[in-house]
C-alpha cells in the first residue's frame, strides 16, 4: 500500500469539490436568480477554502512528502499524475493564505471599479486597485521565484514552463511577419465585403444551427449541453459533463456560430481526456495555450476554411435562405476572413489579434519588472497601438480599459491566446501530414478522423505532459511563429489576392 | 468570545456545502446530461462525507460540548439555533458511518430494483432489498432509541417530537370521519363531472399561466425560478435562491397548475425564513409536515376554493378560451374537488388521500415492530385497500410498488403528507379569525395579507420551534383531525350536495 492510494483519495476529494464549485459557477452565469448573488459568494468561498485545505493541509502535505520519496518506483502513469499534483500542491503552499485572501478581496473590488472606470472611460477610477493588484503580483514573483525574469512565474501559471526568454523571439518574429502582411493587405481592403455577417438572423434559428454544427463536428451532447449566458464560456465537471454557453446577436452571425464552435473546441478537448485522469489532478487541459489551440483549431483552421463552407453553407442556408441567397462558399469564406487593424482585441481578426496580445504582454512584463508605472499605462497603451496597429483609441474605455483580465488578477493570461493560434497552426501542419485528404474530409463534412487525431495526440493526455512536451511530441519541433505566419499569409493572399 | 461564534462557523460551512449539494441535485433533475450520472454521484458522495465530518467530527463535537455547557446564558435566539444544531449533531453521531454507508448503498440498489419490480409488477424483485432496508431501519430504532415504540425514532426524523402514541388517536378519528364521508358521497358520484381537466391545454401556455399565478400568490421570482423536471420538486440554497420545478401534461390541467402552486407553497415558506437563520442549522422548514401544510394550504385551501376560481378562471380563460368556454367558477371548483376512492395515492383527492397514508403508516409501524414480514406486504396491502377504500389493486405495480419512498429508505415519511393536511386546516381556521374578510381577499386576487400572516406566524421561525410548538402557538391547540374533517366535510357537502 503505497502513498499513491492516499493521494488518489485527496485528488478525488479536491476534484469533486472543484467540480461542485464549477457547477455553482455555471449556474450563476446561466440560471441563478439575480437576488442570489450574496449566498452564492458565500458558498463559493466555503468551497474554495475547503479545496485549498484539501490540497495543502497537513494530511495532503504528509502524503505529498511520501509520494515525493516513493514516486521513482511508480508506474509511469502514476508518476505523471503525481507530478501534476505536486506541482499544484507546491504552488499553493508557496502562497500564504493572507496573500490569497488579499488577492481575492482586491479582485472583487477591482472588477467593480473596472466596470465603473470603463463606463466612465476614466482610468483613474481603476488605477489604485490595479496598482494594488500589480503590487500583489510583484510579491508573487518573490514568493514563487526565483526566476530568470520576474514575469516568468506569471506566464508559468497559465502556460507551465513558458518564460520571457523563450517567448520573446517568437513574439518578435510574429510581430514582424504580421506587420508585413497588414501592410500588404492595406491597399486591397476594398476587395472584400463582410456585409453578409450583419444581416438579420433570428435568434432561435442561430442557436439551432450552431448546435447542430458542433454536434456534427463531434461535440457529444449526451455528455454535454449548450445554454445562454452574457459571456460565452466552456466549463466542465469531469470529462462526462461539459457545458458550453453562447450568446446570440440577431444582427451579427459571428457571435453565436463562431463563438459556439470555439467553445465546442474547448469542450471536445475536455470530453476527450482519458477516463483514468478523471478525479485526479491531471484531469483537464494541459494549459491555457493548449486549450486555446483546440478552440481556435476548430473555430479558425476548420470553420474559417473555404472547404468547411462548401459543406456548411447549404446547412446554414436551410435556416436563412433569404439572408444567404447571394452567397457562395467562396464569398462567405472571404467575408469571415477579413483582416483589418482595429481598436478592440475581442472583435479583431486572426491576423491583427496577435498584435493586441503582444502589446499586453509587453505592458504586463514591464509592470512586473518595475519598469513601467501603472499611471503610465494609458499613454503607453495608446503609443503602442499607434506604432503596431496604426490606430489610436479615442478614449481609455476603448483602449486600456477594454479587457476584464487585469481586474481579476489574470496577469500572465493574455499570451495564451496567441500561443493557441501558434500551436493550432503547428498542429494543423502535423495533421495534414498524418491524415491524407484532410481538406477533402472537411469539404465533405467528415470530422471523425480529425477529432480522433486530436484525441489520440492531445486530448487524452490531459495534464500528464507539459505544453512544450505535447507540442514537441506532436510536431517534432518547439514553439514557433512560422507555421502560423505561413497559414495566415496563405489565407491573406487567397482572400485579398495579394 | 463564547462557543456560539465557533458554532456559527461550523454551521455556515455545513450550510454552504449543503447548499452546494442541493444545487448539484437541482441540476441533476433539470439540465444535467444523461451521461454525467456517475460523476455526479461521486461529487454528491464527497460532499455528503465532508458535510457529515463538518457536523460530527472532532472539532464540531468539541464545540457542541462547549455550547451545551454555555447555552443557558445565550440570548434566546442563539439558544434556539444551538438547540437545532445539537439535535442534528447528536442524531448524526448516533449513526455509525458504516451504517450510513450501508443505507446509502442499499438505497441506490433498492431504487433500481424497485423500478424493475414495478415495471415487471413483481414484488419479489424488490423484496430482498426492502428486507435489508427494514433490517437497517430496525437497527436504527436501537441506535437512536430507546423510544416508547420502535417506529417513533423514524417519525421523529421527519416530524420532530411525533410518536405512534400521539398519532394513533388522530389517525383513528381521521379514518372514521373519512370513511363516513366517502359513504355519504358514494350515491352522489354522478353529480360532478371533471371532464374539463382532461381537455387539450398546450404546454407552453400551461407553464406561463401557472408561473404568472404563483407570482401573484407571492412567490418571488427575483429570488426564485421555475424549470421543468420529470418529478416536480422544490429545493433551495438559502432563503434567496428557491427553485421550483413542474411537469406539464397537455391532456391534464392539474399536473402543471396545481403542482406548481403546491411547490410554490413550499417555496414561499423557504423565501420567508428569517435572514438571520440563513447559513445556520435552523434555516429551512420546521418539519416535513409543516412544510406540507404550506404547500397544501396554497394548493388546496386557497387554490381549490370557489373564491379563488372566481378570480382565477378569467386569467386561465385568457390562455384557454375555447377549452374553458363552458365553465363557471362554480363548475370548475366542483371539477377540481371530486372525491372518489382510487388505487393511486398521488392521483387521489383531498379526502381519500389520507386513507392511503394511514395504510402505509400501519404497514411501516408493524414492519419496524417486527409484527409484519416484508414478504406479507402485498397481501396486507391489498386487504387494507379493500377494507378502507373498497378497491383492490389488480397487481402489485398498482398496489404496494406504487411509491418510491421505501426504496430510498424513507420509512417514517408518509405521515407528513397527512399531517400537512391537518395542520393546514388548523392554520386556515386560525387565519380566518385573524384576517377579517380573508375569503373576499381570495376572491379579489389579494394574497398579500395571507402570505404576510404565514410569514409572521410560521415561515420566519424556520426550525427554531418544533412542529408541535408552532401549531400550539398558532392555533392554541395540539394536533387534531377535527379541523380537517370539518373543512373537507363542508367541501364535500358543497360539491356533492350531500
């Protein structure tokens, strides 16, 4: 009877309580009555306290020490699971309870202040709380360090193993290639119209057709479901209960359709995690970046391809015959692939999106390093927007106040979005070598082999490998911007005729 | 700093975890995908283990002992809350973990066996598991006793303070009065038609109008909501988040409308519990019987009165003009108050219902006392049906296999239903003395004074008083069948002209 059996019980308890907290979170965003907010906050607070105690208390610490001594003799699967637990355990132990509480309390206030600041377009309303968050995050660099760059520990929380030193050359290459493409497209902006996306599409039809499409992609509705919420998300309680949400805008076809395909990409990842990782620390996605690589693979690589629309346009047209009467797969494909610098990260396209991320990465890195003051953010933001995207926000609401992330302390999170794009392009190249005729399969509405490949090569592993290990195993290479630049460059040439 | 502060923290934790478990239970019955059953069972198991540990572990026991010593000096409110906690704590401590686990495991298997037995109408499929449940319950009589009658400890779990000795004369009186009324009605059965209830009523209209009516009764939808489920129920997570469910049968107007009014009666009780009892052991209803008195008060006393339908029929008719064209408040009132012996408890009427309960009470009492063998249940059931209701089930599916309760170990539960009816009639007499013109208020669709009276006299107390204390305070008298027999007799005379 080794310590792994005891560890299993600790992990099961923590996973079950985590799942319960996630059900409460899902309920809060979908069906909970407005008047129930305070009670729900109490319930969530109690659950997170007990989860923390389960993962880091005396019993867990005693088991962790025994596992650390013994694990060399475990079968490989148990070693890998133990490694993930120890990583979570050690990370949690390094952050004192007072620090975690201060962060939680500050985040609650900061989210409120951020909303008010954005509504008033007044950064100074948010500034003192953001300052406190940055101070806490700088303290975390000490608590979790030492590391080569103080921002590394924050990258590591979302993308285990990622460092400033590793990311900088990749982002440099990405920026150069992106800026070149934007310049090349600019004179051809008139060549593509996306009017079709903004016609009137009745809400219930939008949800029906989007749900039908994700089901055909492979999202399993017998172990998952779709509901409405203000902000779309994917959450799960083990691999057999995966919930997606969507929102519907009657005058914007993208929000529900592409939003739901995106969330279904996350959802299929969770549905594909191996059963034996359920209720262990190694259940769940490997990292935010790998998770985004799955959502973006389906949303962009698959569902923004011309092949996909040669199959899907007739399906969409059954529901919206008049709105789509003038469309061909080609015209629709062009409409959903316009590329144009804009102020808003969320609404930007595959190409220009990454410049929004690099800007945020640089600001976060410099804030944590103490090289940038919180008070200087608005000015630096606008200057970076001008120099990288060539557009300048008319106010802070449309500039440095546009994202919620900093208000909940999510510093280190943004790079994941771009990593997801880079990983997805690398995965796509590997898949094209592995599956002959994969583009034809998409054109024929056949996604089983694609999903099966993702399952076998990525999903089933859960957290048993680090992101870098996954990408090297799947593609034979470390993280690079090259595949993405080739992919998006080919698309830009195709769509804009450059 | 007395022990009550420590107790508050224990109660808060247990209440928050209990609320979380209830959210998971609600989700399971409403939206959870079918494939998620096993994971949900794991999560529920983990939560109940931690709740048990929170309520009965070393820390809780140490605090309980300090509270027991100190509580004489507490303010009355804190004394009452402490009393409820100690009651729960002591009860849980008396049942060894192995016993609780055996019961849970047996119940899970028994529910499955019961379903198969009912489908095959074969009691022998259920018999061995029911035997094990009865054995466990007889063991509980020893663990929780001593008591005057071994069944008392089971009554007490649903209706604190209730005993066989106290209940028997009340049930005897109730049976006599009921049998007399049934005999008197029998020759007049032809006088009332309830055809109107079984016309076609489209589902979405049914839900809309039922929801609108419960909102007018006083169920607060800003701290509550309505969803669909296979079996209607009310659940809550504190007093600010109360969930009702309903089911809709297009060819039966009763299921959704009266079902939802019934659940809203439970829901208004929970919404009316005093804020300071939230997150303590004294939050929640005083007993199953008092809870049923609230649901049945609204469903039967209010919503099956002629006054109510003089107000509500026009509202119902807006949605169902053709179906209700031939109805008057009088004819509709008669249709929803037919009284006729039948085989099925759930579908029976206000009058004959109680004979179904008395039959179950007698069987449970004798099983626990060892005076009746499990194998004899079908024969005894049929004999009691014949002698009390004058009808005999053609098979066990429609006889002793019709209820789910025994399969989950709910022995002692059934009497609550009839207690609810008796309490409701007693409350109604007290209310008529307290609120002048209360019948006219109902006829005018004014329910605020009624709800306010229930709030002040019953709801706000939560579990701080025992059921008997509540009923004596509110009515000045102990439990009796007299008020109910007067009430239902008056209705029978009115409807059937006897």
